[in-house]
């Protein structure tokens, strides 16, 4: 936890030690400790989108008990719904903070719990869409289709947003 102590001493570091310790606890599967430390970090920085976003995504890679799945998912959903309800993208600073924060982590581990995630992905995608539209407004408008529509109807639109794409084979094959 030396990194956590160093983070707390940096300017603006209130809550950083708790947040880092929470992320470490989550990686080690201690979701109760991660949740408590994340709550402490948010209490120290309640207006920080980054702190709230990273705290919401304190998901263990592997859960010890199947009974832990529902409470973890409920905590994640409640936190993202609260972020969605409170999301203010009314200044360049807030837009930048939100865009940077969503690139730090994702809900990657949520998909390995053996249950459907459509409702969660719709909520998550909605938040990411609002942030991306605010950060890159020129890219937020749907491009005008040129040419005749394809047989069978409309083509699906697929987007990739992930903190895990840096120097990854998917990034190399899907980036322009």
C-alpha cells in the first residue's frame, strides 16, 4: 500500500489512497473491503466523476461464492444509475474528467458472472454515449448514408470503447 500512501500525499490527493487501496482489494477479490474503501474515497471527493466512476467499477476478477454475484451487480448498477442521473457535462473541465475517467476502467469483469447483462449494458452504453458526444461532438451525429440500402435492412453499428485496447490485437485490427 505504499503507492496508496504516496497518492494521498500528492496535491489534490484526498481520496486517492482510499481509491487505490479499493482497486487493489477488488483485484484480490475482497469486494467488501473494496466497497468500504471506495465509499470512503467518494466521501472525500463526492463531486469527482473519476472517483465515483472508478469506485463503481470495483469488480473482482473472480468471485469466491456464487452468492456474491447478485450483490456485486446490484451495487454496480446502483452506482452507474446514480452517475447517470447526476452526470453534468456543462464545462470543458467536467467533459475532460469524464472522458478521461471512462478510459481508465470498464465493466469488463461484470460479463463473467454467468448472467445476462443487457439492462446493465444499456445503462452503461447510455452514459458512455453522453460522454463521448460531449467530448467529440463532431462525431456524435450519425453519418449520412450514401448509396442504396443493403438487402435485408440496416447494417448494425458497432462501437468499441475499452481501457484494455492499448497495444492490443483488437485495437490494431479495428482502429483507423
